[in-house]
C-alpha cells in the first residue's frame, strides 16, 4: 500500500509539475508575442529610414552576396531586374570580389539585354569581432539598372 501511495505521490508531483510547466509556456508565448509586435514596427521603421534617403525604395532591391555559388546571385539579380528598375548588389569583406563578378557577368554576358552599372559605392563598417576587437570591414554596393529605362 505504501508503494501505491508513493506512486500516487509521484503522480501528484508530476501532475503539479506538468501543470506549472504547462502554465509557464502558456505565459511565455504571450510574453514572446508582445516583443514580436514591438519588433514588427521596428522592421517597418528601417525601410522608412531607407525611404527617406531614397524615395524609390519600393522600386529598389538589394542582393547580399554570401557563400552560395555566384550563378545563384546572377539569377536572383536578373529575376529582380526583370521587375524592378534598379537592383543593388552588396558585398562585404572577402565577398567584394564575388559582388563585382556578379555585376560583370550581368553587364558583359547579358549585353543584349541592356543592363548597365548605375552607381558604385564603397565604404567600410566598424564591427566588433568575436574576440571583442573593433575591426573595419570594407563594403561595396553596385547598382545595376536597365539601360533602356533611361
């Protein structure tokens, strides 16, 4: 009989733990939902800041160069150029050369389509590395546009 009581005690403890454990996750999503609502206006605020600097934000898109094969960025850029007048290719650090390669593949190899480089911007960003040191990272932004849209 003691073993039955122990099982029931253990079951009671588990049920209480599950109740409190279940109650906490119910409260956590509510707490998470509130920051998500707050985070969404911040995300909307960033494009608004871009709209102030460039009034054609709705007709402007940026392709960030990463570790994928170059041709995936070429096709992504061509897809965007089909519907938008200007597309920016952005590369940072070691990826600057790939950004230039993507732009040149579009301009040189797709010359019958009529794309050209509209603007090139170079800058550097100060970032804090994993070891805590401040590092300057070079950045390039290349604007491609349809030359027939002038």
